[in-house]
C-alpha cells in the first residue's frame, strides 16, 4: 500500500495540521511516512500545501509530481493540483470559494461542504478535522484509533480539551462527504 496525498488551500485552514495528523497516524500504524509542507511567507491567507506519503514499504523520495489523492480547499489549488491527480485517483474539495469545479472525468470527485457545516455548527476550528473525516471515509488508509493518537500528538496540550469535538467532527465529515462522479 502506498498513498501519495496533497492537501492544499489557504494558510489558516489547517492544511499543514491535517497533514501532520495523517503523518502521526501513519507512524502509529507502523507505516513509512513523509510530511513535506510548503507555504508562502504570509501567516494567514497565503497559499499552503503539504504532501504526505504513507506506505508499507520504504519511500524513495518525499517529492511527488502526481498524487493518488488531492484535498483542495481553494480555487488556486484546484487549478494547480487537479491536473496532478493520477488517472483513477481521488479529488476531494470543499465547495466554499470554488468557482470552477473539477472537470476531469478520469478521477473520482467528492465534495464536502465543511465550511458551511462548521458555520452552521458555530465551530470554525473543526474545519480541518471535518475535511479529514471526509477523506478517511473515502480513503480509509489509517485506523480511527491511530487518527486519534495522531490528533493528540499534533495538538498542543492546551488544545486537548477539544479532542472529543475533533473526533465528532471527523465522524461527521465522513457523513457529509458526497460523491460527484
């Protein structure tokens, strides 16, 4: 098994944190893991992406030019990374702020309305874990018990009080993701 994943959006959306949670989860599951972030100089609002590779064998390079899965959280990232999903791969996107929806017919496309759902619940801080839950529903590459360990390892201790809410958001993300094609 090998999963090469790109998560891309704006800074402040939890892109790097989501990748870190998956990386720690993979380590807990005894996978070989790479986590390679990329972000602009802006603290929030600039572009950010992270490449995560999870594998049951050695990983030859952390650099990827094609992805099994892309999680897209803004239009700029859609334009840049949709073409880089391997044929037969998966593209997951949050519908907020997307003006040109995915057009490729050779990949599976899923939409998740996480921004709207977090606004409805009054829980904006749960956005990235809700997206993560949608991804894990579509691509269950790590076990939920390892995701919860990865989540705890990636959060500072002062945020541990939010662990139950984050777990609920992961589950809820799996419930609200929908297949487009």
